[in-house]
């Protein structure tokens, strides 16, 4: 009798375990019911890339049926990935504009945020604005990079040519700040957060903030670029990504403090000054598509910078022709049932 009782108990245990496992497997299968699996170069460490981090952490990509792996990739790797379709989208600035003109298979599909670059001098510098930059040395992260283009565009629009200044590249923002302090450069063109950290600490003074000052104020700094190959072959995927990004942008706009806490605690961004990070997130003016506020006309914005870069010889296509080539409208209803 005891043997039968033990057998029944064992059988009951096996049945229960089988039921639990079947439920767990079913739940896992349901949670893993993705339409697409992609990689996104989303480990840049920059605070302004928060929509990517949060679309991942808050499950917005998953809600849209996208299984995302966040990776690191440099400028050239991103261009290669977009060109061959192995990378669907990237967060990028107008540093990539010449790549589109050169027929790299990539296209702008949306705008992400404003601001994030400053030109700084020492607090006691005699330099007060662009008119004082003739003959000066300007530190940048790389020749041809976005801070370089920002400085060049600002100079040229104010009558100072590239031959009247010197650009000195540094592959590390901290080295650039040190060069400023040591007098090796007169001006440092810096990305946030190091730009704002330097300013807040009193080690630097901003003479240009592209989030506030002309000719950059009110325009996107960073865009969402997509692989032309993926847009043509899987437009539903790009539409799903855009919906996820829009959810993340809206969440940041509504919950900036929580956004800062999440991206710093999760290790995406290293910035110790919480209040500074909060101010920066607010200054980036992430668009709130659901409410229809802070939404810039992306194609018009592309043409605006195309015109500016064309005027200084950095682009060669007619700006209207360039924007028609560079921007692709995505129907956000694609793939929705």
C-alpha cells in the first residue's frame, strides 16, 4: 500500500511538474514571439542616446515585435552595416550627411533630439564670440566630425574661413579639456556631457551652445538613420522601430528624472551629477509625438542643414535635391493589424 501511495505521489509530482514546465515554456514562447531580430549600435555611452536605451529597457522594441541586441560600433562600422543591411538603424548627427551624398545606402527617417555640443573657452579668456576666433586654435574630437562641422559652419556663416583658424584633433574629450586648460588650444568643441561638466565645474565657458544659439537652435542635432536596403525590403520593421522610439521619446519628455535614473543605474551613461544630467535631458527637447509638441519637420530640417553645409562647400548637391535623396518618409501604420 505504501508503495502504491509513493507511486501516486511521484506520478502526481511529475504531472504537476509537467504542467508547470508546459506553462513556463508556453509563456517563454509567447514572450519570445518576435517578428524581427536586429542589432542596434546603442552602447555609445552618450546621454542623448537615451531613447535607444529606454526603448530597450522599457520593452518598447519588444512590444513592436523586435528582438534587439545592443552593440558598440564605430563610425566606419556603422556605415558599413547600414550599407549592407546588417544594421537596420543608428542614432547619428549630420556628420553622416556627406556619406549619403557619396551613395552609402543609408537614409534619414526621423529626428531624435536637439542640442548636445558646445564650444568652450577658459573662463577668463578674452574670446567672447565667433568674431574673436580668427587666428585661434580649436580642439575637436576628429577632423570632419560633428563638433568640427559645427565650428566650421558657425565660422563660415560669420565670415571666417577655414584657412583663418587651426583645428587640432583629440581622440578623448578629457584630453581636449586638458589642452584647453594648458593653453594648447584656445577653444574646445565638446560633446555633452563633458561639455556641460566642464562648464558647470567652472573650468570652461560656453561661447556656443547648439541647443540655444543660432544657427542651430530649434533644429535636430541627431537623427535616426536607416539602411536603405532594410527600408526597401522590410519597411514594416523600420515603422515598428519608429513607433518604439516615439514611445521612448514621449516617456522621456514626461519622465525626465526617472529617465536619468534608469539610464545611469543600468550603466548606459556615466555621469555623477544627477541634476546636471536632468538639465541636459530636458534641454534635448525630445519630441512628444503623441501630443504633437516639439515635433520638427524632419525633411525641412535636413534641407536646412544641407543648405548650410552646401554654402560652406561641405556638400555639393543642391540642398533641395540632397534632402529629397537623404530623407525617406515612413508610414507608421505599416505592419499594424
